């Protein structure tokens, strides 16, 4: 039998005589293991493993030399040291990754956009399913059911179309005559001269003028909803483009606000003629009445708007023209319409 002997217990002559000129060899390093799974093996390795000391040559053991074994106190001290080290590492990990705070109230809502909604809106949006597509009569009923503010809200339609208005052949701008009106009082101003001024006054125009009205608009006068101009006034109206354009009040032939038949244009806008155009994202926003209308009146106006958008389809539109259609009240959630059912729906006769 052979073992490792502590050279400090041998006398110097004995140590020198026992050493041989053989090559010094080191024991191979042990594979890593868990100290928690094999605590006794970890302690033995801590005291007796050759890597814990400088590598010494293998010396034959004398039978009369005592075998050095670790004391019980040393084993207990090593176990306490390992336990303290593991506890320190666990506390460091716990400190590095604190537990997240539990969110409550609106902060706990799954959708980010709902966290800024009012309690009223969060309650009324439960009346309809978010991604469900409804037929026209059911959607109109839901629209009126979600309008619970203190004022009379408008009924709005929003159509997403497969067009890109940055191309000239994919632009959409037109008007639609709502059979049941808009429910609002429209204030019409007319820019004309000569005999057409009297014609505009007799047709019911609220404001009529020529160059003097142009100067008032340049000074900031905007107390009107529609501005109608005769063709001979357009060269002078061109200077108002920066003021009227951003507000959507600039006269335009496509919108029916530049015409020679001024009296007819005034009557149409008073009765419920609405102008619409596609925005830069390809969506048409259109008000088709108010929530105090009957369901039948709202359906008639909505279908008139749908037929107008379908009729004025741009020549450059390719593929599927309708992407989605939603209706809503001014302060209510949107209700998604079934496109196929909406296009095939036949409203009651006016």
C-alpha cells in the first residue's frame, strides 16, 4: 500500500533518502461537481486534493508513519464556510433581480391604448366585440347604444381603401348628397360679383361678397362652414390658398364649390351635401348624420355614402378596393362592418 505522507512529520534525512530521481507527476484535476450534492466529497477535496497545495512528488509511505486525517473541527469549519458562501451567493442573486411590482387599476389593462381611456369609454366598449364584423342594422344599433354623452354626437364612417393618394390616378375627392341631411345648420358664404350676388342672397346664402369679402378673410374672418365661388372669382381667390387650404374651405370644382349655378349649390349644401376626400393613409372620414336620427335614417345616409365611395373609385385602384369599414359616434368606440354584407345591403326606399 502507498499513500501521501506529509513531509513535515519525517526527519530531514528520512525525507532525503526516500526521494527518488523520478519525474514529478500531478494528479489530474477532478471534474466539476456540486458541493450541495456531495458535501463530504467536497470537504475531502478541500483538505486533501493536490490542487489545493503545490504539486509534490509521489513519495512511498513508511508503514510506521501515521496517516494524517482531517479533524472533526476542521470538517465543521469547512461546512460552515460553504454554507455561508452559498447563503451569500443566494442573497446576491435575490438583490440583483428584485421582484416586479404588481400593477393595479388602468395600468394593469392589457392594451396600452385603454390605459388612457375614461371609465365611461371602458364601460361602453364592452357592448361590442373588438374584432367581430357586424351587419349594417346591428352596427347602427350598437352605434346609438354607445352614444351616452351629454350632447348629441355625430355618426361617423371611416373607410380604409386600397389606394395611395400620392399617385394622381389614386386620389379620391367627391361629394355625396345625404337624403336625410346632416342634422347640422350649415353656414354658406359666396364669393361672386355682378348679378350673381343677388342670386346668392335669394338662394339663402348667409354671407355674400366680392373683393371686400376676400379682404375680410385675409384679416382672419372664418365665420362660415362652406365657401362657394363663381369661376370668374377664382384668380382672386387663389391668394387665399394658404388660409383656406388647411381648413378644407378652399373652393374646388371636384367638391362642387366652384360653379356657375350658385343657387343650386347653396340648396344642396343646406340640405345635406357633404364633401369627403381620402387622407394620406388611404382612409375616408365622413359624417353621415347624428345619433338622434332614427335607425332607418342613419342606414339610408350610410348606404348613400357607401355607394358614392364605390362609384367614385379611382382609375388607378387595383385589386381589392375595400379593406375595412367602421362606424362610430363622436365619443364612442368603433364598430366593424362586414364588407361583403355592406356592399350587398339594400336600404329602405327613401
